C-alpha cells in the first residue's frame, strides 16, 4: 500500500490486538490490520461503534501492547523498542482524546496540564521559557494566556478540547491520533474544532489518524479513508474515490445512510438496509465478519477471511466478490 510519491511515516503490518475476557474467551478487537499513513496526510478511520477504531489508534501509540504484528515509525519498528527508546517515539506521536471532560485532570490548572509533557521530555526547562511557550500554544488553539491559571471545570466542552489539542502540541509532535475529537461536542462547535485541526496541520506540517463515525466530517478532513468492521479494514481509498465509488457492501450501506441537506434528494434517496445478526468479536473464527449481514454472501465468505487487495489504483477492498 505504498505510494512512490509520498514518504511513509507510519507503517502498520498485520497488527492484532486481542483481549482475554474472563470466562468468555478472546475478544479480537483489531485482527490482522495493515495500512500506511503518509507524511503530512490525514487518514480517516470510520466504522460503527465497537468496530475497533479507537483500539487501533491506541495500539499504534503503544497505549495498548500489540498482540501480534509490527508498527514502524519513520522506518523503525517501535513494537520492539526497549524502555529507553520509547521517549523518542512518544515525543513524536501524541493523542487527542474523545472526551474533553474525562481527559483533563480537574485538579490541575491549564498551565500544569500543558506543561506536564514538557517536563516529562525536558523541554523548555527554564520556567519563563516554558510559560511563554504555554501562552503561545493557548493562542494557537484560539484561547488566551488568561486561561492558563484556570481549571478545566471553568471551560465549555469546545474550550476543553482546545486545551487537549494544546497539550498534544506541547512536545512538538509530528503525528497525532485524533480519537473522535468532536463526537462529544455540540454540532455548532464541531466545525470550529475540525477547522482548527486543518489549520494546525497546514501550519505545523502534522500528520493525522482521524478516527470518527461522522462520515460527512471524515470526508471533509481526510485525504484517504479506511472503513473498519469488527476488527478488519474492509475498504481503503482516497476520500474522493471512496465516497464517489464505494465497492464493499458494508461501505455502500454506510454511505447510503448519510443525510442529504436537500429535502427532495433526501426523500428520494435509496438507503441500503443491513439485515441479519451482528456477529461477535469474541472467539470468532475464519470467514468474512460481515457475511451474516451481507445479501451477497456465499459459503466461501463464511469459511475464508478475504484479504485487503487493490481492486483499482489506490483503492483496496476485502471482499470475495472481487476475486
């Protein structure tokens, strides 16, 4: 999945993340996922709740240990890093969390929250330099230096998420995993935060993995989009190509459910319903995870797991229909 014109920043190869569930077995949250993220791009990752999007992002950053597979950053295999090598990666890769209410320590001031990463990595060791940098970061995300002495409970959800963004930027990262950064915010604030992320990417040369379930917003911000279903990536293509020409039955059903702002078009559009039972990621065997809900499923779909293959230039899908 490489592109000769772009430099690969993050390379994920056959990554698996399993959780042992007491008395139930093994939950395969992320199961044999492979993709590249190019330097300076935004890769969107979409899918319904519980499909493994967040687990995928957290595993890439090392917040969850990898069960199997490899993660390379700038050509270095970070899954094999010893403890002394981890700061090199952690300084370059940060995360913006989903819930701005839960991700900020209520006992810490905004200044302390943003300064924590700087202290951990020994950046701006002089207090006056650190304070000046904190003020710069607050202005960069649309706040001001008077906010530095306040506590998280004094801010709205949108302002808290801006503080979370400033915290992620405090150590000058290159790569940021945005884990549904707008899903907990009012609709009126969501566009402001997304536009801020786009602006920061252009100004600072950032690379994003943007995890979301809002398909319209993902189209707006992403260069390429990957669609996940029960731990597997079922389709991956450029944003324009995926939305104009979806190939996998699950992607087609997802996109058909996007509301259209034109009442006439909305009234006449065809929504592809998903029928059948949703499978369980616990103790699941081989076969396509979507087979129980797919009207095109054959016996092969129930016994053999389809591989993610290139069906057109830069367009990948995991479906036996294309063989």
